[in-house]
């Protein structure tokens, strides 16, 4: 079975669009990905509509659509496997958690870096049952865009030593 050049072109176009959209979403920040507003939904729908023709070109056949979908699934699987097996790749694709409050102290530069306003953070605290920032031991913007919060009394009182376990090989 010979793959036509137009189907190969659809696969290449689709892969390029996938990478560009992935980079674009990554650059918008963690918060936008985790908490979708109506504006974000409209943007996502418009992006999907805008890139459809860029992926398949003039080919509107079922085969062309299937090649595009298959390419997206394969590209996503490949990227997911790289992320699962490489800390560096995970940090590039997913980012890393950001501390927003530590020991009741707001870290303003991190809020600005992640484009989070204090009102959003206070809403997240209220969702966790916390009224005052002073009661927060740790608030972290996770890579999925959610904000996890630990109260002062929930933090460990003793720092946990790192345990190194070495496995001995049998001679």
C-alpha cells in the first residue's frame, strides 16, 4: 500500500500545528490551562477552527481527516512518553509548581510571573476554607493550573530527612 503525498503532507501539517499549539498553550501559563473561563473556551474553539484548514489543506475527505486525527494521537502519545521518562522534558512541556504563599507571606513576584491577581488567590483560599493569608503554611500553583493550599497546622513540624536506600546486588 502506497501512502499518497497529500496524506503525508496532511500528517506533516498536523504535526506542525500540534507542536505550535502546544507551545502556545504552554506559553499562556498554568493558570489559564487549569481554570477555563468563557473567554478561554471561545479562544480554544476558534483556534481549533482556525487550524483545521491548516492541517488538512484542501483535502476534506474522510481519509484526510482520519490521517489528521491519527497524527494528533500519535504526536500526543510520543510527547506524553517523553514527558513521562524525562524530567527535563516534563519541565519544558508541563512547567514546574510555583509557590505563591509561604508561612503566611505572599510572594508577589511569583504572582506577577504567573499572572495571578490577589483576588483569584483569595478565592482559592476560600475554596480551601481559609479566610486569612496568615493562616496559610503553603500555597502552590500546580502545573495543572490548580492552587493547592496547606494551613500552617497541616505542615510537618520536623523536616523529613532524605532517605537513601541502596540495593545490594547479590554476588
